[in-house]
C-alpha cells in the first residue's frame, strides 16, 4: 500500500499543527455521523480540543470536573447503555490517575470507552515532569481488550478518532500538545492495526510511533547522505501491532531501531521486541526516555536534550549499525 507523504516533509516550510487539533475535528465529525457519540471531559475542554464537540452538541457533552476516576466510570456506564463515549484529559491524569477504573469498568467489561490522553511526552515542555506523561504506553498496552494508538500528526489523529468511533473496543488515543510537522496527507491511509512503510531501505528498519516518525524520516535522510539506506515504518497502532509489516521489514534489513516519546521500558519498543523475539529473534535498539522523568523547558529544547530529534537520532542509529551485524535467518 502506497503512503503519500507531504511534499514539504523535509522542508522548513512544512505545515505544523497540534496533533490534538485533529482529534477535536475528528470528534465533531464523528458526532455528526452518529448521534450515539458522546463526550466527557475533566475540566480541560479547550486544552484537549473537545470544545468543538461541546459547541456543536451541548446536550451530548458532560463536564465531569477534576474527577478523572469518575470520568471513565461514568463513560463506562454510558457505553453499557449503548453510547460511544470519548473521555479527555491530560495523559498524566487519564490514564495516569484513573488506570484502575479504566481496567475495572472499561476493559474488564469490554466496553467501548475511548480514553483520550492529551499532552503526552516531553514535548509538553514547560509544564515539567509532573505533566509529561511518559509511562502511558506501557500501562495501557498491557490491559486486555485495549487498543492503543499514537497518531503521527494532526491529519492522522482526525482519521484515528473517526476509526475509534466505529471500532467497538475500549481504546486509548495518545496525543501531543505542541504543534508538530504534518508528514502525511489527506489521502494517506489509516486503519487500526496497520503500519505503513514511508521510505524503502535495506540497511536498517526504523520503526516510529506518534511524534517520532517525523524525526525518523529526518534521521533517514541524514543517514542517506552518509551512505546508510534506512527503511522507515510508521506504526500508529501500538496495540494490536501490524506484525506482518514489521516482520517483513525486519527480515529484509536484519536490524531494527524503535523510537518513541515515552519511557523505553515497557512501551512501543518493548512491544516490538516481544513480538520479534518469538518469530525472528534479533537485536533491537529501543530509543526513548531512559528510566527518568522529564524536565521543564522549551519543547524543541527538550526533544533535543533527550536525543529525540532527527539530528540526535543519527549517531545512536549509526552506533547500533556499527555494533550489530545484520541478522540473516537460516
């Protein structure tokens, strides 16, 4: 399947927009398509971009207040009654504060509650470690029945929101706060459970999710200038993984690097490693936050400090390639 990239993806003129803005648009459209779609928020309506739905459908919006545990419990009751509830807050609070309620009322009962965690990752910036949720991928992907999606840009977030409104499963949508480059197009495909090859290569597979896919594209371009032909695969659905696409790329290149704006332990890279260890064991370099909390600072400054920009990714990938020979299946 071809994946159209934004023609300006490698240009300084590439369009930028908060990923959460795409969620806001998508939720409003979902509400227009299905009157059973309802929205609940924990006193962060505009920050999470849920205000668009509230303004369009005030009778289908519930302001829960700063009560995140109640947020998902009420949503689960609405789901049991036949509604399709979307809940939104900062990821540090939902799922950070209400994981037990998500587990007990939504996933245990397999209710289609959509947990939207905004302001995830270190790119939250000056809000600092308390609000920079880095552990959410790890704690959400281990929940039975839970779907986990980290859109790469605002256009994909809109498509993902529409898809979640129809998937009939408890789901987690991870959103960044700051404006991020739009690398996809309106024609670029999105399907829950699918990964997409954005750039063909033979020397190493670069698997990215969420905001990190754009940075891996830039890293691949810089590596190409050094004679390294990297394959870039965008993996917006962390659970369920597109095992077929990941395996095909890993088998072709023999080396895998994952990147996520989250804790490296237990997250996206761990999910990939767990899968490959059962079917095609090989060394995997997991790039993310290494067992520490975030810090206050400008978003771009923090991404660079934690080694997550394209320029900072290159030496890490080069060192891995130098140390690890390509794996060849017998």
